[in-house]
């Protein structure tokens, strides 16, 4: 699974900087009365909404109400104490759809409990267990026992909590380890630490007569706008201790070992070498505050786009999270009033399978055994039955699912595993639709936009012929300048270059675009496409055939009825199609059940769908994945869904495909035990999954496929390769011969009926594989 690092899109309100402590490293504190009045708070909250913040970070000094001036202001505002004022601020944030995270210093159990009702999470740095540090002289609230007591009380109250250590304030390596061990012990008892911050100390100047929040905002505005700026360098005080990058890397490794499953946060604004710390195992960058770091105001956080650009160089995906980590988004950990805001605005961050992602529905687990039996028999399943199967998580039931899907596969498709030697050609990535799940489409003015020339296209077709392809798959974005003649032109050019190739081209979205710009009917458009050489239609652009889902992930996409209309018109024109589903994002089980109903009923009407292609969502480089907290679906969930798809379709669609580009070749191989009988295409060139962040390659050579199949089945027990689109012999087993057209060229496959014997120079593989009859695509 690909590495990814998270952050929270937040906005900071320093409600009061008045503090009873005198920490020598702190430039935030003041010992004068400081309190933002309600009208200023409201203004800041409105600004936070404009900046699209999901988290409101409320920072304060320790026990500000101990100062008579702050106490008097609270009295004048009608608040019994400071925590009551903080709670009022949090309520105003919740009203605006922001989730509060408070960091108020050491608090009593009662204060923590009161804040729990209006916060999504809370935090307190333990900093160090040393009680004799020079940096903490005159700071009663930095007593380690007091701070651990607060952290422990938060655990008892089931508050999702953030803590951490401050490194470089005079402590030793052993002191740091001891503090992390103490946090690990508390977490082992209560399980409430969602992340640990490893924060390195950076010297600051004093800000007498200045407002650190204003300095931080100005620095952030400049840095986010230009990406330019050097943080100031100040002399390290004598009480500080040196911290090397190697020591921070060691601390990251120690934290990962002793607090497994807990996020490891490193502040990216306090070290220019933060990418190295991510590479060492840090999992989180904290809150990239739109109005800067109020604790270190001259050290602005990088913006989310700046972070993504830098992490892309290291092949690390960057995704937003909420201030409360997903595993805590349950009524047990989060107050119902706060969880209501998550459900209403940020439901996609709630883990798959949890209640409350969109609506409450009763999952009829009692239906599962009978539903599996019905599916195995090929009978149509009801919405409730499909929903129960898709939501199933009991290992014994999932194994029953797998066995039933495998048996149905054997009955309907036999033991022949097929794939097609093909090439993808994505002629242009210019697209006007703007799907949130897509990393491929670009605006016409984007520097990453492209459009192949006719010469480029011809070269790709010729490469496909040299490779031994039997099929071209041609799809593009929805190009605003293309008309029907342009689409016909690419088909004619392909047929002129390689008339022997089967052309599998143009998604229903592209067809709908041709219909719209030409003013012709779908039947008229398909007649011309077929005349130009079109052999079959990809059933892509389906995503989830539920209009509610489509409106959430791509409101400009064609609606379900239009998709069905296009595919039916293709079948009516004598052009068969595939059918796809993209799952593992924001859809709910009952919405996926509706997709399966639509596909099955369509196939029962037309019989024109050759194969069903499940496509698991790749979140890493897509808007949906970056901003909606969606993680890549697990291998186990992917396989379970595949088995359900086989049972849901029954005997209507014989071929179910595993997308090795999406799930990886290892999982695709395992999927052959979960109802799959087809491995798709060798592709040669694949852009859509790759640009979404898939790491499973763009080409699969036929010999690699043979080797993988040979590891599963012994020689002679069935076909390992069959070419779709070319009719094999109707009876008996035949051998297939592989040869290379010239030294160093890819393997190509001769017509069925010849002896297959192959050995590659160097002895990397040598085998004999059998070809059995398989139904062609067209």
C-alpha cells in the first residue's frame, strides 16, 4: 500500500495569551491581561470559514483566569470561568461547521468533561518528565505529574487526545525516551492518544508590544502566496540541548515501536528537513494553519499545495484529516452534538462500515446465509440482501461468500483464466467534467494538459502491433473542442494503421458528448462509429449507478438514466460492451446494491455486456482522496466486494475481471479464488489509475502473467492465456506458440493451434501453457 502523510486544514484562535507560567522558550505568553472579545472571535471564525478550515484550534496560556484582569473581563461578559468562554467559542465554531480542538494547558477532570461536549478532540504536550529543567523554572503548570494527570483523566473520559514531547529544551536522549514511554503506558491503559508530536525547539525573539497572531498571519500569507521566505535565525540559549536529525529519526522509530497505531506528527515549519522525517516514518504534519503558527509566528507552515508538491517528489501522497482521527468517530468517543457536525459536513471521513456516514440503516445480517445460497444458484438478490452481503465483516460469512463465488465462477466461466493483449491510448487528458475522483483530467490551460498528434497516435498503434496486441482501448477526457468528426477520425486512423486490431473505444460519457455536440441520436452516432471501425464499447463512466453518489463525486457527470440509454444504444447497434463499477470511496452498501440491480436488469434486457469490471478507488492524487479523508480500500474488503459482485450478477454476465492496475497483481491473482476469471488487459500504457496514485505499473507482459498463473495451477489443468477478440478452436486443447519478432522485442503470440514452447535468454522462465476455448469480446 502506498505511503501517505496527513494534515489538518485548520485555523488558529489564540483566545488568551495570558499565562501563569514563565517558560523560557515561549514567545506566545504574556503576563498582561489578554482576551479576545466575542465580536473579535466571531470575526475570526468567519475568516476561518472563508479559508475552508475544518478545524478550529483554540490556543491559550495556562490558567489565564488567574490574572485579575482576565477574570474581570470574563465577569463583564457573563461567563462563570474561562472554560465556559472557551465552550462558547467552540459552540460558535460548531454552528459554522468547524470542529474544535482545544489546547488550554493542564486542566481538571471537570474542565475536560465540560469541553468534551463541544470539542472533537483535545490536546496537551507532556513536553518532558524532567522537573528540574532550567527552561521550566517559574512554571508551575509544567509539573510532569500534573500534566500526566490531565492526560490520564482525558483517557478515563474517552477524549481523543494529542500529546507529545518538546525536544531540545535541556533534556537528554534518555529523558525523551522516558517521556514517550510514559505516554505509551497511559495509551496502553486507555487507548485515547490519537497522535504524538515530536516537536523540536526553535529559538525565538521576544514580541513585547506586538501581537504574535498578526505576525504569524502576515508570514503565512506571504509564504502561501509566494513560497518564498527564510525564517529568522536566533542564537540558541545556554540551557537548550542540541538535537540532530538522526536523533529525531531515532525518536520516530521508537515512537512507532512503542505506540503502535498512534500518529507521529512532526511540525514541517520548524525544520527544513521535514521530508526526511516523513521518510523516517512520521505520518502526520499537524495543522497547516491558514493564519500561521502562533507559537512560532515567524515560521509559517507550508500550504497544502506546497506540501503536496514537495511530497510528490518522494512518491508520498498527502491527504487531509479531521482534528479527530477516524477511529474515534463513534458515539463512544465523540459527543453526539459534535458527531452530528461530522455526519452532516465530513461524513466521508467516518471509516467505511461505521454507522452514520450518511444515514442510519439497519443491516439485515440474518439475511446473509440465505442470500449467499441464492446468489450461488444464480437467483437475483434483493436490495436488503445485497446490502447485507456488501456490509458483511464476519470472517466465517466472508469465507462462505468466497466459496460460493468461486463455485459460481467455475460453473459459469469454467477454469479458463483470460486476458487480452492490448494497448490503452488516452488521446487527450483535456476534460471539462471535473470529477472529484479523477487525477487524469486537466483543464485546457493546465501546464499538464496534452493532446496526441496524429503522428503520436500512429506511433502508439504501431507499437501495439509490434507488441502483439489484438486490441486498442481508446478513451480520453471530454475535450471542449472535439466534435463527432474528431472521434470518428481517431477510429479511422487506427483502422488505417492496423486494420487487424479490435477497437474498444469511447466511454458512455464521450458518446453522450458526441450526441450533444452533433445533435444526432445515440443510434445515429453509434452507426457512424461502427462504420468507422468501432468494435465494442467500454462500460466506463459508470462509477456507482446511483444518482445520489454521482452528485457527490461528480455533479457534472451524466446521470444514471443517460448512462443506461447509451449502453442500450450500443447493444442495439450490435456493439457489445463491458460494464464497470468504481467502489471504495463515498458510496454506501445500499447504493452499491442499486448499481448491481441496474447492471443486472440491463443485461437481462440486452445480453450485450461481455464482462463486469470492478475498479477499486485510488485516492492518493485525487481531490476526493486528498480532501475527504478516504483511504485506499483494504485488500480484504476488495476481495469481499469482488465475491459479492459475482453472486449479484449470477449467470447473467459470465466474465468478472480483476483490475491488476488497481489492486496489484498479487491481489488480482488471489481474486481468482473469489469469483474472478479474467485479468483484463496488458495495457502497455495506462494513465487514469497511475495519475490517481496507483503504484501497480502500467504494463503487464504476457510471460509475467503466465508465470503468475503457473504458480497457482499445475501445468495441464486449464488455460493460462486466451486472446479475446480472436476465435479459438471450438474443441480440444491446443497449444499456443510465443515468439519474438526481432531480438529484444516484446513477446507476441501466434495464432491458436501452434505448439507453445518458450524459453527466454538467461533462463528466467520456461513453460508450456494450454489454450482452451473462450468466448470473444465481440
